[in-house]
């Protein structure tokens, strides 16, 4: 289930069923899965998908104001 978007074409999703239930994932819209890809690859093993947090609470606790993030980059 989509729960947010980045400033590009990526989507933040919450798994609402199955073995990844409750985990938060990022689906990259800039580097999408190519047409004709192996359909047997599980969605969470695709190169355009990465896990952000094990739980929604962990995801929310990890959020920081944008200014705090910008000030920590070298």
C-alpha cells in the first residue's frame, strides 16, 4: 500500500500482507524494473526495491526534519 512519495518518482510502500507484513519499502520510479524481466523474481528481490524499515514505527522514528538531513551531509 503506498504511504508516501519521494521528490522523484519513487514510492514508499507498506506491506499489508504476506511474509513482509508491516515492513516499509521504497520502490524506485527512476530505475524501474525493465520490461520482460524475469517474472519469477519476488517483488522484494527486485533491483528497484529496497527495504527502509522492519516496522512502520521504526520508519516513523527514523524520520527527521529536512533541514537536519541537509546539515549532516559532507
